[in-house]
């Protein structure tokens, strides 16, 4: 049976993250796990907060009515009420339970909102570099990704965004704190984007993908996108903030300032079902009802950020400390980041080339690894840099 030509083409450009992760598995078999330093996958290496595990135990043992059954398409009403209260507190906006849709992670939320707004050929602006799966989410719903480069320091460039707008532009995806760069978009940049969109002659939705919202370092906070940009849909999950990526629990929230909100509510409730997700996991909705304010301790990631960045700087690399997420986006010592990733791999160090995120000349390193692994990997980074220097 032949597969779809579209999928065949997408497989050729499939995620570098998974590709390098699989390469790591092969190398660990050959060299032994202790001799491979794998920075590829953003898979939290910490346990969920105690409040989350305690809530899970209570939900499982209590045998709550309908805790394993179907529910309204948007999710359990008490959970959506709790999310709306949290968003009212955080944003100052009058979110209602009807604005909330419990989804299968933030990825599910992104697909629900894109399915709800896109017609074939509609355009979605994505700021580069970006999470590589956005391209596939958009094409899932017959849309077209329009890449727009960020500034040299990875912040949204309002002029470039303005130049990319067309009558077919339906949405802009923002991801702050950003994967892969770790940048947190400042309040003024978000205000400037809101001013740009307010002057457009048709509605453009900002899709704010926020799974790293609570992973911000140095005592800072992520500005509330929905408070600063009127026409916003929030996609969020607890995968990163509570170290629960395998549980696939998140939500979509429509800002009370979104125009024609009633129609969009109905569309999202419908697409949340027909995409095949049916509902977000029932048990985990009930867990989050009790524990949604809990977050992992970010100090561990911050400590590993400092260890890795300081060590790489001393070794001779050009690297800036991320403001959030658990990634370091390091400049490679040669322009060909894919070639450099191969040089690193010979030293047992695995990262993801920036080309996989739309910005060549960089490599993404995940901080979801033990501190001891970071320390042991530094000689490999140094050897790779020396190998590059010897060929220049």
C-alpha cells in the first residue's frame, strides 16, 4: 500500500530532534550509555511536584463519578471553571468557562484552533527559528506557513512581520519563552505587535503557545500575552511546568477580547471532537482541578543552564544564557551546523542542528539531563572545537 505523497515528503523533512534522539539510542548500544552525552530531547528529567502526585493518588482512589467516562467536548465544567479563574487572576481579563477547551496537550490545542480558523491556502506567520512541528500542524489543516525571521537576538521584528502580512494571513504563532532560543519576548515588543495588528484591515489571530510560561529564570516572569495583544488564543499544557509530557494534558483558551468569540467557541468545541482526540484525558483533568497551580522547581534548570553556558564559554564557544525554557541555543563555530553536529557526535555529544528549527549556524542543547552528564560532556565539546580549528 502506497503512503500519501504529502506524508512521504514530510518524512524527508521530519524532526531533527527525533532523528538525533534515535542516533543517540544507536550510539549508546555501541559505546555504552555512560559514554554518550545526549542533549537532544526536551524530556523533563525531574519528578512532578508532590501536589500533583498527591492529587493523582486521591483522584484514582476516590473513584469519582464519571471519572473514566465521556464528557462535554470542551472538557469537565469544574476544570474549565478553574482554568478560567486562573486566567482571570493572571491576565486581568474576564475569561469564562465557555472560553476554555481541555485538550490533548498544547499540541492538541494548536491543532484545534488552526482547524477552526483555516481554509485551504490561508497563511500563518511563524517566527524563525521555531518549534519544528508548527509546519506540520499548519499543513494538517491545508494552511501555508509563512516564515518570518526574528532579529539577530531572536526577538520578533515588527517591520518584517508587517511586510509578511497579506489578505490571506489568518494567524501568527508566538512561542514565548521560545523553543529553541530560550528568549522571553518583552512587554513592549508584544504591545508593538498588538498595535500593528490593530491597524490591519482584517482580523489576525495571535496563537500564543505557552508550555514554557512558568520556566523563566533569574526571578523574571513571562509577560501575559493575552493582556497585551487583544486577539489572542492561548495554547498551554502542564507538560513542562509539571514535568508531565507523557500525560498529554493541556488547554486552549480564547481571550474575551477575540472578535466573533461565540462562533469561534462553537468551532473549537466541534474540532476538539472531530480531530480524533475526543477529549483530554479525564483523570488528568481531575488532577489539574486540584493541582494546576503547582510547578516544578526551576532552580535546577537554572543551575544547569549556568553550568553548561559558563563551561562552554570557557571552552571557547559563543553562547548566550537563555531567559527561559530548558534549552540552550548555541552558535556553532562553523556556519554548517549539521556538519558540526556530526563532529560533536564523534566525541559522543548529541545536539539538534539549528537548521531543524529554521536557523542554521546554531545547535540546540536540552538541559533535561543530569548535572554530572554536563560536566562529563565538556571535554567532548572542547575536542570538537579543536577538531574544527584544525581544519580551518
